[in-house]
C-alpha cells in the first residue's frame, strides 16, 4: 500500500497542509455555488421580465 500522506519535519501528519487544502476546496465549492445561484437569479428575472406584457394605450392623437 502506497502512503501518499504529507508529513511535517517532525514526522507528524502535516495538519496545516490538509487544513489549507480543505479551505481551498471550500473556496472553490462556494465560488461555483455562487456562480450557479447568480445565474439562477438572473434567469428568473429574465424569464419574469420576458413574460410581462407591455401595456400601451393606443389612443388617437387629437
């Protein structure tokens, strides 16, 4: 079995490295989730405004 774990200078598991990796993954996840949420909100309002009818009064000019 191959050991791919990262260790510090003292031979302990490098917790700081893995915490930073977790933060990196979390930032990437939230960035993607935010992009999807913004796209959903934009699509909602685009659909909402596309479905609205423009009321124009057609009255003869005197």
